[in-house]
C-alpha cells in the first residue's frame, strides 16, 4: 500500500462534563488520504492547575505539558478526564501512519457543569396590541421581537441553544411569527437557533 501523504487529525469534541471522561478517539477525527492505519498517537494536556482536566492511559494519570505517545494497541485506554470546576484548557493531538506524523492539532477543551435541570419558559405578556403593528412604507407591518413575549430561566445557568415555537392561532386575521422575513405557518412548530431570537 502506498504511503504518500501525511494523515490529518482534528479535535471535534470540545466539552466534557465534570466527573466524567471521554475516550480520546471520541474527541477527534482522523483522515489518511492513503487509507493507511494509524499506528501511533501523541497527545498533550497544557492545563497545569490542580483542578485542570488530564489524560489517563490505562487509568494512570499523565503529566501535563509533555507529549505522551502510545501505539495503536493502547489507544482504547486513553481518556481525557474533566477538570474539577468549569474551565477551559488547551490540548494537542498528533497521529502517525507508519511513515508520516500529522500536523499537531491544538484546541481548547471546556469542562462544563452537568446539565441536570430543564429550562423553564414563562410567558411575559401573552398579548400583542394592534397598535404595536404599524404599516411602514413598503406595505408590510412593523412588529415586536419574540424575545419580549417570554422569559427563560435555567437552574444550571445554561444559555438556551434552540427554541421550538408555535402559534396556536387558526385565523387568517390573527397575528403570526416571521423568521427572516418569512411568515411561519399557524398551528405548526418550528425550531430556531437562539442566535435568531
């Protein structure tokens, strides 16, 4: 089998919950253009604080700030263990295909708080007054932002990521939601990213 190109590695999983750990192989994506197997792995943790996350090999904690190298037979025992408190730290990974080492990929890994509680949504004002919709010059109507209609709280302190929204009105004369200027259908849920609210 030809071996003409170096492999590539990318850190893809960037969060680990407090009191948990992840297999290194679940945190990264590896690609080899020649389809050669990865025979050796290097990784390093740059978190030096006593509450930082750390790597283990076969359950043994590895030192921070140095490259640790294992062969393919050991990779299933390499885990990244979360820090003791929510924090960010930098890790690096390299892979070897028998002839070439990949470029090292470095990225921040976040230790995050366990998400134990569901968010709570509370209606702030269940009505929109007709006077809040005013015709504007192009024949459309001005509107209010959806964020003024509800309040979100989360005991874990997590920010909302997605919203599922429905307009229960079933009347052509009723109000309606728009997303990016397009009217949404009544009595049908639609999902929006929190950045769109």
